[in-house]
């Protein structure tokens, strides 16, 4: 299991638990905003990944 902590964008401050051994990043949506998050640091002791937002876009229906 990997724990991902989000910095910036629509998911700022949220923690995600995932079963992926190596979290590659991805698009996440909150309300009408989508954000592309990429891993920028992995703590070698705890394995926690810090993910930063690279792009945010408004979603259009």
C-alpha cells in the first residue's frame, strides 16, 4: 500500500491510500475542476509520496 499526500490544486491537503506499489500519478476531479498530479518525492522511511499538481482545468459538460 502507498499513501499519497496532495499539495496544491483541488486536492490540497487530502491523503489517498492506494494499493499500487509505485504510484505513477494521474488525473483527479473535484466538482468542476480536474487536476493532473505527479509524484515529486517519496519518503524512503515511511514510503509516503508527495504529489504536486501540474495542471488544473475546468471541466465542461
